[in-house]
C-alpha cells in the first residue's frame, strides 16, 4: 500500500483540448496525467525490492551551495508570468501583480547571458535550458541560497533543481510559522532553503509588545526561501533576531510576500509506530500547544514500512520499552535521534558494484559538480568502482561512483543514517531503523509539482530497471509483433537486446548501446530466426491471431486509404465497442486482453496462449467484418456497420459510390487478372492458399459478369477479408472436406434456471450499502460507524434517520439500514426476495489479524487480482484459468443439461470452463445483434465464405482454425439469435444506463430460451465506476444500480421466470470504512453483497456482520478494512447446488470450499440455507 501512494495526485481528466478522440467529451483522455501536488501523498514510499523510492538519490541538503549555478541546473521558460509552475505554491499575485519583485540578474551575469542567448534587445528564449558547466555568481546571485524565478529582459524563467530527496527524520529541526502563530505550523530541516525569514526586535523576551510582531527584512526577492542560518544572519544584519513570533502585520496588498517563516523554536521529529512496526512522522515543537499541519500532527496515520535493525521495534506488549503508548494501546511514540556512520573505509573497500549498491542507500550528484571540493579520485583495482574524497582518507562524506549492470553511472554517499528510538528523556530503547527518504516536502507551500514528477520518474525507473522487466517486456513485444507462444530462447535473446541496448544481425549492429533501447529490442524481435523462418509457418503452433485494430489499419494502409478533402482528419467511430479495441481506449489498465489467455477451441486444445482471442466473440466478429465490408464498398462512413461518420441522406444505396464518404481505399483496381494475388501479398503476406485464391477469383469474375468492372475487385477484397490467413499469421491447410454442420441440442425436459452474475467493478463501498442501525437495543454500533466515517470532506456519511430500515436475525444488529439511494433493493429484501451477505469476499482460508497475510494465496487489495479471484473462486488454480460459472456449466453439461452462456459487452473469466467440456461463451452487445453482411452484392456469399474457411487437416495452423471455427460459429449463432431477438421486446422500461441496458438484454435473451433449446443460462454483466477514491460518486452509482435492478426484477416477474432466475452481485472488494482526505474511500477487503430472485429465501443477512467497527475489532485491519468471514466459495456452493450441481461435483465447482466446511463461524451454505425450494426448486416456466 505504501508503494501505491506514489500514484496519488493524478488528475483523471484534464481540461479539454482539440483532440480528435474527445470530440464529444469533456476533457482530454489522451494525456490525463496532470499532477496536482497538493493531492500527492508526502510520506516515504517503499519500493518492491526491499528499499524506498528515493534510494540512490542525493539528499537535497547535500547539493552544492548555489546549485542553481552548477552543472545540471535547469531553467524553464515561463514567458511573461512570474508564477513558478513546478516549484512550490506561491500566491496567484505572482502571475498578475506587477509589484511582485523577482530576482533580476546582473547585466554581467553569465547566467543571464546564457538565458538571453542573444543581445539584451533581442533575446532568443529557449523553452528549457540546462547548464552544461558550473557558472560563477555575479551580484545578487551571490547573496541567495536558491532562486525560484528570474527575470531576463521582461521575460521569466523558473529554476528546476536536480532530483533530490529529504530524509523523513533529522535532528535539530526548527518550527516554521505562517503569518499568524495560531495557524498550523510544521517543522523543517534548518539546512534546507524551504522558508522565508522573519525578524523580531532583540529584546523580544522583555516585553510582550516586541515578540508579538515580526517583519520581513533583507529579502532579495518576493517569496525567497533561505536556510535557517541565512535567515538568522539577515535578521542580525538589521539588529534583529529570529523568534517564535505571534504575527506578521500586513495588509492585503502585501500578503503575497508571506508563506512559511523560520522561527528559533526547536522542533522534534518523532516516530509513531503501529503494531506491525510501520512508522509515521510526528512534528513536535517545544510549544506543545502549537497546532501542526494534519499530516504531521499526533493524529497522523500515514504509516510507511520501516526497515528495523534486527526486525525488532517498540511494542505495546513491552510497554513500548519506555516510549509513549498512544491511543488505547494502538502503538508507540518515540523520540528519534538520527546518527550518521561511515560505511566503507581503506580497510574495508567494496569489491563489487553489488556490494556498493546494497550497502549505500544515500545517493550523490556527480562530485565534479562541486568544483574542487573532491580533489582526489581513486579507482579500486579490478573493479568499476571509484571513490572521491575531500581529504586523504575515506570518510563519511566521501562519494563512491560505479557503473551498474545496466550501464548507468551512479554515485553514492559513504554514509548510513540510522534513526534510533529514544524515550522523551533521551534514553535509547535499543531499536533503530534506517532513515527513509522522500521526494515530497511536508511543508504545504513546498509541495511542488517538480518533486511529484521526480518521484513519478523514480517509480517508473524502479520498474524500468527491475530485473524482471527485460523478459516481461520482451515476451509482450514478441506477442504483439511476432507470435503468441515464443520459445524461452527467443524471449531470452530479445531480453538480452533490451538489457544491452544492441543487437547484431548480418554484420549490422542495431541500437544505442543503452539499457532499454527499443531499436535493439524490436530488431531482435523481428530478425530472430523464429520470426523470420518461412518454414515455421508450417508449424501449427506458429504465429497468432492479429489484433482487431491492426486489421482495420492494415487494410487502410495497404490499400492506400486517402481521406476526403473536406475531412482530412480520419475519425474511426466507437471501435472500442464495435471491435473491442481502439487507440487510447483501453477498458482498464490491464489492456484489451490477457497475455496468458487460452480460449476454447483449437488453440486451447493445443494448450497454447492466444491473447487476441479474448476479442474473438460473436458481436465483435460480425462488427469487424461488416465494418471492413462497408469500407470496401462505400468508403469510410457508417453504412451498414461502417466505422466512419454519418454523411448525407443516401450514401449507402450504391456499392462503389464513394462520393459521400470521409475517405476511400485508392489501391489500383486495374489489371484484374492478378488482383487477387496482389491482395494476397498485401493482406496475407502471400499465405493465402491456392484454393482460396481460385475461389475468390472465380467469384469476382462471376459478379463482374453481371455488374460493372468495379464490383469484381471490391467483392474479391471482401471475400479475402474473411479468410483465416488474413486474421492470423498461420497457414490454413484445407482438407477438401466440408465442416460438420452445427446440430442444435434436443430439449432435455429439465425445468429452466438462470444465474446472473453482476460485477460492480472498482470495489464497491458496500459499507454504505448495509449500515448498522439498532444493535442490542442501542445505536452504539452505528455510533462507531459514524465516528469512523467522520472525516472532513467525506460526503458519503449517512444520517441514521435517512437509512431504509430492515430487520435481521442472528446478527450483530436486529436492525440494519440500507443506503437511501437503494429503495428497490430495500423493497426486495422486505418482500423476502433478497439476501445480504455480510463481510464477504475473496478468502483462501479462515484468517485472523495475525495470520491473514500468510494465509492469503491471492494478492490482496489490488483490482486485478481480487476481481479476477471473485470471478474464478479458485485460488489454487486447481482448474487453471476457469471461472466459477464456467465450472458449473462443465459439471452440468456432463449430466445432460443444455447450456447458454452469455457475457454482455465484454468477455469474462467467470464464464470460462475447461476447453471442450461445455458450450463456448457468447458475448452479446448491450445493443443486441447486428445482421451480417447487409446489402451483399452476391446472394451466395455466405457459401463462399464457408468454402474459404472449410475443414482443415490435422497439421493446419491452430490460430487460422481458431478464426475459421469461431467465425463460422458466430455467423450461425448470430443469424439464429438475431432472428430470435428481433421477435422479443421487454415490457418494462429499463433505465438508460449501462447496467440497465445490459439487464434489458439479459431479459431478452432469457425470453429466447425455447428458441435456443436451453434449460440453463449463465449471464455476466458489469457496472463500472466504483473505484470511488474521490467524493461525489456513490449516490449516483447506487441510484443507477438500484433502478436497473428494480426494472430487471419487474421484467422477470412479468415474464413469469422470477422464481427461476437468481442474481448474485459481487465486487473486487469492499472499501475502507475510514475515508481518505480526498472525500472518498480506498481499497478494502470484506464487503456486503446481495443475491435476489423469486426462489431466494430473502429477508436475511447471512454471514457475520462485524460487531466492532473500530480498530480493536477482531477482524479489523488498518483504516477499517475487514477480513472477510464469509468466502465466495461458501456462497457459490449453495448457488451451485440450487442450480442442479450434484453434491459429488460441488468440490469441482468450488475447489477451495473444503477450507471452510464445518469451521466454526464460517461454513458453506447449502441450497436450503439460501433458497425456498432448496435443490428441487425451479418451476417449469418456459
């Protein structure tokens, strides 16, 4: 969790710009990565290798004096504005007020000459300038510790210092006051230029009237930051002193000059230690009544992991070893003393680069930047290690330089800083940890975008140089550019090119020689013998499927698409929905598909991966064919499923009429004799079989016989676009036999049942769904809830009077409250048609606070892992990559049930079974189905497409066959389903939101059950937006969810299948009971979920609602994260039994359910616990 804080502060959607993809939007989606520094977490962040983000960076306190004149200093052009963009937070007057004084460089200044880059009357301002050498100070430059904005001939540059870190703990801190002492204060390292001076009369202690007020004296520019010693010297220069002033008198025209100011009051940095040894920093001035800023006051809970020496830390069980106990025995607060020790010496020199990097954590900048400070440099024989010293010996301030395995030149300070715990009296308690660096200042005015960007760069670099990055990136690049299943040798070769930055082939060397060079990496990918060998195309496992977007773009580029004169910018509409993929339109951070996806069919049977097969579902297959047919026949517009805009009234009447299109394929249609061969070269790299070429040519000639000469080439193109060689990198070897026709199942005579799985993606704040109301006759548990949720800015607090009350038995409360935005959920509960599952979630085995981490097989608190496991319910992967609904289908198909399995809009792991054991899942758009190939110029075109995708030999390419079998099956299913759905309309008006439209489609599909000859249906739908880290989302989300569920229930009752359909709602995880400072909640664990249906034994709260919501609760982790007491395994055992899975197969459906069987406080639900009719339920309703 500490590492995840590095991603705080990002603004999701910036102000709108002229981006094509945002024509109808309200912000920029291409670059939504602006950082708001005040939102950034300021604590140290742990990395993933046992250190901190910031290890290896120089301390800001160690930067050379006047770093703004040293090599590496950067200046960024601001134009006419005096307001620093990336530095600390100055008053807005700096941008607009002409009276603001900035640093005006001396006419003789080398810095001024460099920034002007011309004559004073005609400066040539650059956007950014980085000093290549050290410069001498001139005039006012010599008087300042640092600069912020400098003026050059009426224009301004801001200074960007090099990346550096501060230590979270340091000695001899000083308190910083704002203009009034009663405002919140903060401590600061006196060696850093982070505050302005403020001076008092020297007899401040003699009379109250003198120490009340302070003045600003000696500032060289407005908003100047100095070290404490400089502030003290400037006060002394005017006969004054620094003091703990009460007030800086000013009027509003002067207020922009104020910020945080040095005082002479000592300030301790204390360590707040929780029960796990995590640490938070507390600032304590000598005036203990002083109000401190929130993130460093005594209530601070921003803990980070500390690396304790000997893994030993103060604990409440030992009375904190003399330190202070805080809260009700929550942890310890100790004073901190930072001690600095030398690491290497002449008698202990490092012998390897690894020895340096594993012992020295504090970085340094290039010692040559310090001019003559480090006059001596020594190379350690037999190594790539040098050390730089101030004097003749290796001391703590010496610097070691190395060249690491990735070719980086790195510098480290020969110092270890250790934070020792002490009592308030200064006595050691024999516990210590290494000091933790941070990029972000805890001083509010110094919380800078610059440092947030530096920290983000450091996080990215940490991943970039991680030892697993090279093979990870190489494998995925190979999957995108070459094949889906590369050999380990191939991956290793590309990974080595990534690491070394070079790749040699045929006497030519590719790459820059730098780590991560994509030139070398791509060359190694494309030129490797596995990628180039023509003979490997005969291997059935070679190659892969093409990405949908690349198919579209490939056609447009190969056939020379030219946009129309009046629409020069190409716009492809809604491709993310239509074909499942669009640039800048990834549905999640995990991309469009899973790298290790194994589909049902030939690829899965061969135990191979095919990521792109995730998008090879029925609607997307129909849509991509229709869209490319339209492009060929009408140009780029929306005719008959086209990907372009709507243009004119009658653009779709005539094939070959491109006048009303946004662009057209201009490839030369002349010489029809070799047109098919040329298309085969351009679109299939010559893989198209001779038989297929003959079929296409014959059909093209036939249509030209009855049409004009343009129709033949267009028809040839559309036919080729259905061939397996176009959609894959495989060879398709036709057997000359017809495929076995699809035979619909015979009616089984079983009564109908369906399960609908609703995923509220993002992690639903279900502690707002089900709230304690009256517990043991009191409101005590609600009061705990209210207190835990009472943080300023949190808008999700619910008044007890606003809750929709429900009764419950055998729970912590006899009355609960349902969120007021869920009235239909409330009614279903009171009608005994809905169950709540309390504190339910992904759980590997029964767990406590002491052992949950060791017991958990699933990576906790992350969207990807937790949501995936909520769908799979299979933590040990007993049947790899299968979902709980898919295993239900597998178990019951073997028993003679006829299954339908549908995911609405997107493929879902929940529905995936083992290959071949049950019917494949169909993905249906919320909008329904589209007819295939409307306005075809040939009546028998489907027969031709079938012949192009006829049965193949056993050694034919599995990816080509995956396309052919899936495509033909999709065409047939689509035709049948399209006909069936066209006859069905729902009687209920569903809300026009995403979930409403999906459940409307589920209702229509249920209505087609007789036509489809099924007795069991499985449906997956998903509603997003529940990752509510920010305020203002939850009420609208709940209202949309409630309206969709209410309409769905009403429609099922109208259809008379209410008793036969059960809906289970899940989510990634619950969210924290304690809100965050952004007005939202963060990732939790256990949550409260619902299941509803006519046969559901409703009006119950099953599971165990927590009886203590405070941190003392037996299942409460940090910030109100609850260890689940009911596992999804336990829920689905009962659901599967009701659905018809025999007891002997329950272990196959929920392979981990034995972990909870007969365990006190846990246990698995039987069908009779959850349903009125138990196992036998389900009236024969057709």
